[in-house]
């Protein structure tokens, strides 16, 4: 009976979803079944066709131990869960394993297997989660280690953590009230809650036991981040008019702000992406507005050889004065403007980059400041502006063009894909497999867009998809399609509504779902009505719920400490590594309710990579915020060489670091190698603006960067186009998901590669 039930669950899961594999509530599964479900989750193309997938070989079903442990934990088999009910389930399972008889099934419900949707995160859930995490807090060895950095011994920790936990449960800690923790859980989930509990533990010690940590009062003073608006006195001395343009995707809010920007004498556009900054730069130049481009990897001045582009004046030395600057928000110039536009203001609450939007809002010296984004950001922006005695004018916009959420999915069939579709996937590895499957099953060719693809290649892939005369009918993209590129999408198809966020697979937020789904039927794209749907029937109800729900209002804005603050803090702990120093600063920092410390996870990995080099605190601070992905081995190699050049005060020539492979990429692995080299090159150009005496080969870096981009694009264009056979399938495709290289001399010649 157990075998029959498990097989039934597997058949049900296969029919339901290849990504969101969840048995119906009340079904029972065992450890082997959980692993079988997981294998189907990581082989999406096999399970998306009607009926059960073909049996795979043992080699194809090999998964790493870490992934296996993750899925077992997801289904409640790997480690003790947090609540008492799940703990009992875990203990019953372990007792069953110790017996000689067959494994006993345990009951698994939907709620135990996945993080809830944003709308389901309420006060009751927050209270239960807080109680659970407090229990873990007292037994967590990592927490004890972090407290030990401040001289708190095990005995003192046990004593005061117990008192702290009792105070929290009794409602004695004002900032750890369940209803106030809901926005934190939506934004940062369990990791953010754990860090916040530790931060409030230090605040509790400052109030009730200052003797436990030496110089506690002084440490809290030098890490005081409660009043970040005081860090920009220049902006506080001027009267700013602040206008918010809010509305859904494709409502024209940014268009109206840019129209105002065109008619000012000195303006700036702050973009969330280099790609979008370049698009505005091109748009302004086409409109005859003298515009410069300023990003971390590129700087361009207006091309005055164009007949329509004229400077608005000249300096005393005869230098032309640029009217508008289009920049990424991290590269915002420190100068006075007449008009400034900050795009995607809702990213002020982003865990990693929110500090850049907060800094721009607080410090931008502009007589007229336009903020474009979602309505969810309005209350937070108003509260922040009230602290600066500034008023906010809100202009609301409605969507241009219709958007419909389909009542039916594609029923898991690739043959339901049609021209003009954008298939959204949250894994780069799956993008190529799905692209190959669509081409094989339908005969239509696919363009691809994802985050690690160079921006220039993304633009070219988007142009192929938008061009009605090209043979690229379908777009396969990651969530990078949510902003930055104008696309002529008829229908958005979500392969799944879950995404790996670094700590586990979680549902994507309402905001992200609406933003990506809103790309369908873009105004002036030739599409009258945009449609949003899912690949699997099991996801359609969640999609309808998210698309019909307004995102929750933002509760706090991200901030980060300044260089001077970190340097002052480092004097108190001279023998502590920089990565540990930053973590200690975050643990003890005093932050106001309407702000939060941005995540240091990505920066910490960079800090550890350069830990042994003799760099100053200021140099380390700049390097950890460089565009680096320390998980990529090639980028890590480049980072080491660049950082060593800075540390030992010697010039660094990019040709001594970067050596492009002497071949054209033919599959996703070799394309990924070129993508890593491209990031290593852009890191050099970024560093050349921050350390100009060290990184001097700027022209060479641009030349090799262009060559790398052309090679990547050549690899993407050279994929062999499948041809439909007489049986309705296709020939010329590759059944294992790899890409075939077509040595087309015309393509090579067009791209300038010989």
C-alpha cells in the first residue's frame, strides 16, 4: 500500500508541476518519495510534458549531498524543525528509521513544505516564528560566537539571553512585537529576523546590563545610524520640491518625469541598471538633448558632431556644458541640479542595494526631485521626508493598455508556446535547457536574457526578439526582464512562482510577480492586450492572487555605514579582520525604525577574499562595493590580482590579467566562462575610475570588453536553428540541452570577429 500511495503522489506531483512540486494536503510521503520529487524539480523539461516522464539513468539522477540535504530538510526529514508539531513529526521519523521494519510514512502538509506568500504573513505567523527563533537564539553557536567578539562569555550569554527571551515573550522589548515584524519577514525572512533579534539583544544589554560589554555606551554611540538625513547638510540647506510618479508597470510614470528632465538646464537621471541608464542616454541624444553617461564601468560625453545636439553653454575655459547626465544610482554626481529623476524608488527597501536609493533621496541637491515607482513606496517616502520638513506631491497613473491574467495555464505542454511569448525562468542553468526544448518541440527560435549576460548582449538579444523580421519568436528570460528593456511581449509565461534566494526556495514577492507580469502588452509595442499565465495548472491560482493584490507598503529604507564610521569602529578592535569588523558593526548598530542595515552577505565574501592583503580600511570599503561576484572562479582570480596591485601600489595592465579563450563558445558552460571574463573586465574599468593611478589601461579594457561581448553574442547567434520534421517534431536540435555552434562566416564578419 505504501508503494501504491507513493506512486500516486509521484504521478500527481508530475502532473502538477516540475518546479513547484507539492503533494496535495493530507498526502503522506517518505524519504525516498521526497528525493524523487526533488529530482523531478531539478529536471524541469522532462516533467513538463503530459504523462509521466521517461525513466532517467542513474547518472542523470545524481544530485549533490548539499542539495539532497536541502530537500530533505524542506520536507522535514533532515533536521529538527522549529515548532513542536514538526519536531514530533521529525522524532517519529527518526524512531521509525531505527527500527528494522520498513520506513513509516509521515504526514506532510502544504504549510510545512514552503514559505508562505506575502499576503499570508500575518501577526499570528510572526508570533509563532518569533517564538521559534528565540528558542534557536539561545542555543545558536553562531550567535554565541558573535557575542564572544564583544567579550561576552558563555555563562553571561546564557544568563542574559534567557532574561532577554523572557522579556520579549512578555512584550517588554518594544521593537520585537509580532505585528511590527511582519514587514521584516516579508523583506528579509528568517535571516533578517535572526540578525534583528541579535541587534535588539545588544540594545537590551545597553539598557539593563551595560557592564556585560566593555564600553557598550560608546560603541552604541559611534554606530548610531538613527539620523542619516543629517549626513547630507548640503541638501538640508535648500528647499526641494519632491514629486512622486506612481503606478503599475507600463503606466507612463517614468515618461512624464523624463519629459520634465528634457526641459531643464541641469538635470540627472538615476537608474537602477546600467542598461536603463544607457537607454535614457540614447533617448536623450536622439531628442537633441546633450546628455552624458556615467556608470561604474562606462563614461561617455555628448556627441556634439550630431547636428541636433548642442551644449547649453560653455565654461570659462571653453568646455561644453552638458544638460543632462544619465547615471546608475550608485554613481550619482555630487553637484547642484535643477531637476533630478530617481527611477524604481521602491528599491529603497531592497536588502542589498536599498542604501543607494536612500542616499539619493536624502542627499540629492536638486530644486525639483522626481521619484518614479510603485504606490507601495509612498507612505515610507512621506515619513522620511517629514523628518526633513519636506512635503511630497503624489501623481498617480493608470496602466496604458489592457493586461489579463489567464484562467488557464499551458497545461505543462511546450506545444502551447506561441510566437511573442516570454517564458520566465528563475535559474540560468534552466534557461538554456528550456530554450532548447522549446526550439525542438515547436520549431520556433528563442532569444535569451538573464542577469549574468552582459548588458550589451541583452540589448542585442532583445532587438532580435522585438524585430518582426527576425526568426526569433520566443524569449526565454530570468527576472532580469522585469526592468530595463522595452520588449514587445504578447504573453508572459511563468515556469514557476518560486525562486532560490540564497537560503532556500521561496515564493517570489507580489511586487516582483506584478512587475514581471506587467511586461506583457507594453504600450506602443503593437500588442493590444497583454496576457499573463503559468506553465503548470498548480501555479495559476497563486498567479491570479498575486496579480490581483497590491504589494504591501514598504516599512523601512536600507542604509549602510559611511567609511568614517567603519574607520572609527576599527580603532576599537585593531586586531579584528575587516569582514568580522563589519559584521560586529551591524550587530551592535543603533538603527531607527524606518531604516534597516542592508545585507552584507555579498560584501562579506569579497572581504574574505582580500583579507590577507595589506589594504587600508578605506580601500577595503571601496573594493567590497565593487561589481564582484566572488562565487565565480575567474572573477575571483581577477579580484585577487587587482587588489594586490592596489595594496602594493603598482600599475596593473589588463592584458596581464585577462586572457580570453581562443575559441567561440558552443554551449552554456563555455558561454558562462566568457561571461565571467566579461565581469572581470568590467571590474577593471570600474576600478580605473576609483584608482586611476593603478588601473591605467582604460582604452585596452574597452577594446577587450567589446571583443568579449561580440564573442558572447556570436555564440548565442550561432546556435543551430532546429527544423520541423514531417512528424511534427524538429531535427537539428540537441536533446541533451547543449548548444550547437554553426560556423557562419556572415555572422562572424558582421560582428567583426575573424
